[in-house]
C-alpha cells in the first residue's frame, strides 16, 4: 500500500513539503507506541534520511524506541556524524549493528531458486539474515528510510536491501554480493529487477510479512545551480513504493552520454569516502561511460584504508584489484576468499578489467599501498592544483591547456553511461 507519493524530474521537495508528506503518511498508519527507524549511515548523508529521522523523532517522541543505522559492513557512526546527520535525535536511541554477531537467520532461499535467477551460474542456498532487533524487537512499526539510486550490487539501492544487507550478517551479505558480481555489474546497474533483487524479494515475501515494515524512499537530484534537492518522496509497505522511486531515479540520476569519455575526474568528499570499499563508486558508476584506454582520476583527500572492515581491508591489500579471471582464480585457491565472498565481489567490481586506467590520488595512503592493489598513483596536491574541485563544474570542462575532462563531484549520486555501452 502507498501512504504517500510525490515527485518528478523537476519537483523540489523543501523542508515544509518533506514534513507534510512524511506526517501525512504517519497519520494514516495510526497510533504507534514502539517504533524502530532503520536509516542509512553517514556514507549516505545526502539521502536526507537524517532529516527524515529527526522528523520521525519529533512526531513520535517517546514512541521512538530505537534507531538502528543500516551499517552493513561499514564502521559505526561516530558521535560527530550522529550530531551532523541526525540533528536533535537523542544519542541514547541509537543502536550499533554488528554484522558478525547481532544477526539471526530468518529463513533460507533454496539453491534451486538461486540457480534459476543466475541462469545456473550459482546454486548455493542463501540465508536471509537480519539484525535481531529488527526481527525480534517487538516493534509495532519499523520505518526503513533511505535513498533510491543506481547501485553496483543490486541495480537500484534501498527497499529491502536496507534490511537484508544493511542489517544483514556475513553469509547473507557475502553471498548476495557475489551473485551480483557473477551475474555482471553492467547487467545490473540501474535496473530495478535483477537476480539480487529477486533474491531479496523472495525473502521479503516468505520470511518477514508479519513485520510492520514501512519504507520511506527519497530520490535526490541536482538543480541547475548545483544544489542537491529532493525530487521524490515515496512511502509505502510493498514493492510498489520501490518501483515508483526507481522509475524516478532513473530519470533523475542516470546520465546517458553521446560518446564514451576519454578522461574522467571524480572527487570524493573526505567526510563521506575514507576507503576504496566506498570510494570505488567512482569506478562502478562511471565504468559504462569510460572509453577503452581512457583514464579515470580519483581525487580522494579522505582516503585512509581499503576496507571498512579490518578483515576485508586485509584481503583487499593481499589480493588487489586485478579483474575477474585473476579474482576467480584466487577464490578457487584460497579458503579465506571463499569465506568472504563480498570481498571477492568487491575486487571484481573495483577493477576496470584492463579496459581503462584508474589513478587514485589519496590523502592518507602511500604510493606503495595504492600501487600494491593495482591502481596507479598520483600526488593529491598536484592533481588538486590541476583539477580544482572548487572551480570545476559537473560535466564537461575545458582546461586551460585545451584538455577536455568530464568531472563528477559525487559518484554516489548517479550513474553514467555512453549510448554504445547501453546497447551492448
């Protein structure tokens, strides 16, 4: 059921409209006394989920019992980040998701179904895992809040991904990520329906229909001035709420270019991107736009590690981004990768497969570290002088020496492709 829907490519939902839309939906839900909110973490700051969570707290007050950021494998939200993202929400309401210890398996998707959706590529069963607070918390309303936007693992982010991955466990996250990698990122990106989504939809339909889950989805886009605005707000308790948001996101967040790009410069906001686990969105979201033998330059002043999780960081450092054949070979030969399929999937996603070069310009990693994982390295300060984010505008830029580049100020907010890649 849809409780509220509003949005278009040109809509601007301001603070008042956001409050009105949200509260209209909450009023339709009736009185609730034990509410759980599952928003994204700080890496999705621009989703406006923080503002929505603040409004939810103001609406329910003491009825809001728990806020569980959907960390997935990410690090916990710091006190500073809580203050910035969730203004006015008491810190004692926040719970930390431990993806290795705090989960329960709520059901198992059979291997026959996995084989069907992957065209026979994989036939393992998949455990649907959730944080025990989500499944056993006894809440009379669970509000899953977040942004629908193109995503490398599941085609379009959010909906039930926020629960089964955002509050999921090791096996569930690992296996779902690997399904996406094996099926092929370029077959998934920007598509609402794909094998990974089918997997989660099976779990939703069979294992959690008794939970009082309502999804609050935003669609975020840029105005001509470069300001980020809410283009859509969709609130509901079934797949339709996701479908509506995904249809708008494709219009707002998907850029189709007439020709492949020879040189792309991506800036990673240091408050949002501190690892290649997240920063490789610069690769995922641009790979369909990159020309063969093109160059991707990643300006990453906040980069200090490869994985958000210590074990995944170690695996990335050990195996590096060497492409699909090399990663699958390492996977076959090493138990530690077999036990960390999300890391293996990430190594596949983070490679250009030798088709274009990737140059990282990190703030807090050495040249040796960057080159050890098979990226090129360049000094950050030199590149910031040449490609100044304060001067560049999103899209095509002509440099003083005549060079043409395509600049992206935040890769997490879109998907770029050339027409020729889209038709392949």
